[in-house]
C-alpha cells in the first residue's frame, strides 16, 4: 500500500494555494501590527480585510466600534506609513449568531376561551375549507388563565 502524501507537500505544490497561504500570513501579521497600535478593548471588534492602492480596509463588528476606530484613524495611518497607506475604509460586518437558541422566537399571543369559541363557531359557518382549517388552528391558541 502506498504511503499517504503529507498535506504540506500537496499544498506547496499548488501555486494558488501558496498565494492563499501567503495572503493569510500577511493578513495575520497586519492584524497583529494593528493590535499593537490600538487599545486592547477594541481588539476583538475588528480585523483587516484587505490592503491595496493605499487603502487599508478594516471590518468592524458594529457601527459603534467603527466610530471608535475612526477616532484612531491618524494613529493607524501613521503606523502603516511604510506601506504607503493614505486612507482607511471601515466597513461593518455584524457578528453572526451560530446558534438559533441565541435568538429566541417571539412568544405567540394567546387568546381568551371566549374568542376561541367565537372562532370555532365562525369556522362552522364557512364553506371555504382552507379558511375553516385556519380558523380552527387559530382557535387553539387559548390562554390557560381565562
């Protein structure tokens, strides 16, 4: 049986992969450099997205953090002076929730027993089958405290 090829050898053999690894490495270095320029409280709320044509593009987690970052704009540009950065582009990239449980569903409104009974009575008088079923489903949303 042939021995498996090491992943590093596979990745190093592809020019596209090499460029990607170099870009990721460069962005890591730039983010580390930016972290050294800014207060530590801001660090978890930004990351460098791109750098090119004299523009450093930074992604922030909210508009509030973007505003704080704009206050540090001159300091950032001076810190990247050797890369001929002359302006910043700050973009908002909200943090995405990984878990639906982080966003609980809005509770459904319950109705009184009397309203439920009226919906059932109404459903019995209609000839439209879909409407009848919808009214019956709606009538089941009754409050336990009525």
